[in-house]
C-alpha cells in the first residue's frame, strides 16, 4: 500500500485458520493498518483506485461490499502469471485499511475460496478482527 494511503508504521499482519479446513488450505493472511488523513477523507476515491489497479489482473466481476459497520470494500479474484486465480478482499473503515487473502498453495489439494466465499468469510471474521 502506498504511504499516502496507509501509515507504514501502523501495518500489522496475522495468519488465521478457517475452522474445519485442514492445513495448509485453511490459512488466511490478514493485513491491517491506519489510513492517512488524506485516505480518510477520500475513501471512495481510494477504493475506486485500488479497484482500478487490481483490474489489470482481475478475473471475473468484482464484488463490492457494504458491511453495514462503516466498512466498505471489494472482493476480487486476481489472475497470477502462473495461471492461478486467487481471491483477495480489500476494505476500508472510517480510519483503517484491511486486506484478506487465502495463504493457500495454489497447487494444494483444495482450491482457494472464490471471491464470493471470501466475502462471506470476512463478514463472519470482521467482528473478531483487531
């Protein structure tokens, strides 16, 4: 994330594991950070720009979400040069940025969740995220 959007010193990361999904396929990578003053006042523009940047490698239709808690975001599926399609979820609250992606090997025995499934998972995780 550019330093004019997220305060670099605020970035935190964590791995979560989906219940009922065996390793290594249930791992999720979460990144969180504080938005800069500019990003707080221009959330719609920031979200639209992130979507445009991702559209170069986007596969399918982005899923825009209003999580009804002040968070707005988008789920996308990114087509990597290897041919793998991996869903990613980016969201902004009034003062924070979040990013969620499966940390699943693309050649693993279980296919990573779709963007829609990742969006549903985020709705369940969000109340418990720091």
